[in-house]
C-alpha cells in the first residue's frame, strides 16, 4: 500500500501529515511555507509512494464554504495539474485548530510551545488525516 498525505492549507503555511504504508496511523511530518509547497512535494514524492491527497475543507457552522476556500481552490487546481495521477479528497476541518490546541494542552506543552502556529498547523493536518481514516473504516 501507499501512503496518504494530508494538507491543512493556510495562506502563509501548510501543515502536512502522512499515514504509514498500511494507512493505519496518521502522523504530522512538516509545516511548509505555502510558497514552497510544490518544491517540498517534488522532493517528498520522489522518495515516498503516495496514493491519495487529503485537503482540509474549512466550513462555516451552517455548512457553507469558509472565506478561505477562495485560496484553497487554486491550490487544489495546481495540485491536481501537477500530480494528475494522485486523487484528491476533501475532509471537513471545522474545529481542527481548536482540537490541535487542546491536544497540545493535554500533552503538557508549555504556553510558549502552544503559541507555535507551525506546530498547530501540523497537528491540524494530522487531525484531518485521522478523521479521514476513521471515516474510511
């Protein structure tokens, strides 16, 4: 089996998480500057077999698209055209940032560490990916 790679897309940074090859466990791997994402992906995909991309889908409480969707759509379009053999699925990412922050508190991270937005993005990507895995089974 191949890995599944998940993205928590942000205007400045993208949190990334990946499954193991058996697609059982989601782990955060990196937070990358949005400008550098395709350079990162080219290197990553040269060494790892990825069969699916998961992109977080931010929604409002009434289920309508979030205003950040206007930035995510062009990213997905470029992702699709750059890597046409890897399908893309979306996963509702409501509350992932809050869940990431709470998991940092539960994990005993100090206040200074909890202010690390890159870490929050990476944990959010992991939660998005784990949500997909849970829904799949």
